[in-house]
C-alpha cells in the first residue's frame, strides 16, 4: 500500500547534496497536506529546509524521487 510521506529536505545553497529527514507518513493526502502546511507556517525564515510530500510505495522509493534532479521547466514566450 502506498503512503504520502512527509520529508524535511535541507540543501545548503551552492551544494548539490540534499539531506532528507522523514517527518511522518499518512494514508490520506488531506492529512499530509494539513500537516505540511502547519510545518511550513512554523518554520523559521532563516532555515534552508523545505517540507515536501511524496507519494510512494515505500520510504526508499520516496527518498529516491526526492533525490532526482528535475529539469527546469521551459517557459514559452506566450506563457510569460
């Protein structure tokens, strides 16, 4: 069964390495979304971390997805 995993992702500016810390897991997206909103609201402004929700079959798959390098989205001229 797949879960919604909440991770605290820390990446120091200029570094390619991401540090992942599992915070919680939920069966329902609504529960995960509510918790992440609360975590983001209480986060200090000077912290380099962000909270992410990842839907996956297990923790390993969630962490692999979070570590993937995603290409930047190409914005077309008419989308600006």
